[in-house]
C-alpha cells in the first residue's frame, strides 16, 4: 500500500468517526453506536451490520425488500460511468448543482440521498468535500459509491432515513423522490435532516412537459405490450429500439453504454410504473408544509425536470 493510499484510508477512517455520530435508527429515532468495525447497535438493542464498508441503516424486517419496484435498481444500478475519469464524472452532473457546490464550504456536512451508483456523490468526493454521507436503498449501488469515493456510505430507505434531524448544511436529492411509493414522505424526510438555515437541492419530474405527456400516452402503449410475453417484441421495437436510435442520433456526445445498461435506462423512463409527476404548485406546497423557502427554482420543459434550491427556515426566538 503506497503512502497516498494509506493517507486516504486514514482520512476516511477519521471521517467515519465524525459522520457516524449522525447515524440513527430508521426515521431518525435512536442513536446508532459502533460496537466493532462490522456492527452498529441502537440504544434499543437493534443490530445494524456493516457490509463491505457500507453501514446498514434499514430495519431487520425490511432488509431484502424493495420499494414496490421489484428491486429494479439492484439489477440496473443508476448512473454508472467511468469513475476513474474526472471529466466524465463532472460531465454527468447538472450545472445547477455544480454551481451550488461552488458556494458550499469544503467542511460542510453534506448528505446525498438516493445516491445510486455515485453520479453526484463521486463528484462531491472528487471536489474535496470532507464530510459527506451517501445513502441509497440499493445495496449494490451504494457499495459502488463506497468503492469509488471517500464518502461515508449508508444502506438506507429515503422513506425512513437513518440520520439525525436538523444535522446537514447541504442535502442533495436529485431525480429520486418521484421514484418512491410515497413521494411526500420522501420529501419530508429529506427536509427533516436539513439544519435550520441549511440548503436543499432537489430535482423532480415535471408533469406538464413533453416527457410527462409521453409517459402517459406513448409509455402506456409500450407498457401494455411489454406485459404480454408473446407481444413484448412490439414494446421492444417501438420502444427500446427507438430510444437507442434517438440516443445515437441526438445524444452522440454521451459516453457509449452496453446494451443491457441502455435497456435499463429505457425501462426506467417508460416501463417502470413507480413514478410520480409533479406540478410546480404541488412542489411549492410540499416546500411550505416542510418549512422550506425557495432560493432558486427552474423548470426545464424540454428535459422534463423541475429544479429547486431551497433553505430551511430558522424558527424565530421566543
């Protein structure tokens, strides 16, 4: 092991000691304490093992389950790219978020919720942020983040985050909330862990966008044939093959991906039904209900996203 590797290992261990103080049982209830390098225990006696460096923050009864998506992301880790290529890592993250990271102190407490395989988490690590917790419900995905970043990685459920309330200076949740069975609860959990005065960047699907309309029209056609084994080829021909051709013609600047990875991306867009689209007024109501105020908001009609950069209000002193 060379000197740089030893130093990185020591730094990650030091960060683990600091960041583990923010671990809680699901929903932020009881503190988790490290009893060994392979096990955490809660104050009520619950056991939370460590899997290949990833701390389990999911209740024992829920481990091995899914969020109603038949473990889609276990088979299709989202956002995989060449993690050894800094240029590709930078290119994979939206400009809005990169601009916001430029304003965040390097020692800020940061949580990336729904980290996937590390699209955002690995960029945050690459940019030298020292106190970062990455959380994802897919154990396979979060293991990738642990391997390719210096972040403290947790296997956790966005509907019951195993993190302390009012603890993070900056929380990121991009492209995740709308893929849960209870988006309002997922949203509230992300807001819960933001410090008063802290910032939250979120990105959700926009209902009134070309993609929102396509999902309920063209997508319904594809999903109908997809579920009939003898006619699934129709969904493949008019769905996946069209997606692959469109990507090659109009997104040729993107890195080349294996066919099975492209198929996973396509199915995530049009076949997987666990998705919620939001109007701007719905998002604003959720923000208000969770004591958050908008610092910046933007809709991208063509690319079907709504971006929000918000802050948790500081409660006035009595």
